[in-house]
């Protein structure tokens, strides 16, 4: 099958999901490495963003290292699903919002600068929608690095296969909060994007480059590059696969599942009893349900425990996390 992308588009989408050079003219550095022109790289990225193939170019922040975040769900009456989804998506704290196949049919990710603000957001959603909100905070990461290899069969980028314990949230000075708020929506697609970023944060270009590099080195930023949108790349079958694993086994089982082909995310979350007994999650993305189902069956065999798979039906919102309010949010 012919690729829907030009060679330059494919190169930028596939090879630059991480490792964007932290230099004053990063797109010129990319262009030099791949034998293209700086203007062509910038224009191609802008075109891919307009088409929806990429969300942004910039940072993917590590969960639990800054601010507060949670996966949450509610059971919306079917006749009110679109209305309730719109109320949830309208909040800047929400970055992902999906309809899934389950009685709990609306699943969303909320982030905020601290736990108090996160709790206030969830309480406001419950009040606005009239639906109880189930919060399922992250407890342990086994693999969270959602990248897609367009040349591979399963869409997963190469990643380490060992468990990763999430750190405690980092206290951020006001200057760091301003820089992070400016960085959250992604870099401007201009020749000197870090100069534009620095201007928004009220610092100089060198300071912005240095601080982003420090965040990357410390693991606060997991990767820095092109952030793709999996649905637009053809990975339209998305199953959140959940297990109820005894607490004393969950770390070992999570480590096993994180190494399995087809798993794009693997993590432990808090149970919410009695409504939700599950504590181990694997995300499986594929090009069709028929491609994903055998992966889920294999994961159940490897785990030694039954699972429940919640396929996504509709995507109401997908964007980068917003931990701190930015001028764009306030405008």
C-alpha cells in the first residue's frame, strides 16, 4: 500500500518523535540531518499540524513529576452523552476525553497545578453534569511513552522494558511555571522557536534552552519532539485493557506486560471499590479491532488473570496536558 505521506512528511512523523535538537534553530538542525531545507521542514510540520497528524512539536511531560493528574470516568446517560462530553471537554484541565464501551462510558484525563485544584475540577464536573466522577490516580508506571513507528507492524516505538516508578511532583518556581505554561501548547513553528517561547515566559532564549534541557535530563520531560495523533495515523482501534491483580503480584505482572508487543502503555492505578476493582492497565492500539483482539487474548495469558477491554468509540478531545494556566488559556 502506498504511503499517504511524502518522504519528508514520513521522516518527520516517524523519526523525530523524540530527540529534537535543543538549539536555537532546531528545525535547521533537523533539516541538515535529513538533507532538506529549514523552510521545508517548518512548512511540512505546519501542514501536518493543520491536517491533524500531529498535535504539537514539543514536550511530553512525565506524569507524577509535576502538578497533579488522574484518569477519571463517569457513567453518562446515553441520551446526554454528547452534552456531558462537551461540558467535560470545555475545561482546560481536560486533555483526553473518550467514549468507551462500558457502563462507565466517558473517560477523561485531568491535570492541574496541584491536588487541590484537581479535586476542585473533578467536583465541578460532577456538579455540572450531575454524574458521579470516579478518579483513578496513577500509582506506578511500567511503560508510558506513547510513540508510533509508522514503519513497524504494531505502531510502537522502541522502549525500555523495565518498570519505572513515578517520582514525587517537583515543586516549581514561578519562573519555571511560566516557562512550562508557555511550552505546554508546543513550540511555534518558526525558525527560532525557543526565542518565541522565552519571550512568552519573560526570560531569554539561552535560559529557556538550558531549562528545557535540564527538565529532559531530570525526566520531568519524557521526550521532546513531534507529538503525533494516533487516530489520524491509522491506529483507530484503541482498547484500554484492565486487570484485577492481587496487590502483591501487580508489580511483577505489570513488568511482564510492559514488555509485550502491542502494548503502548502499561501502568498501575488505584482501584475505586466497589464500582471498579481493576488496578493494572494496558493500552493497546492497532489499525483494526481484529488486529487488537489477539493481542488482548495474549496479554490475558501472560498475566494469568482475566481482563476486560474497553474499546474507544469516539474521541471528544485530545491535546497536551495543561498543568499551569497560560496566556492562551486566559485569552
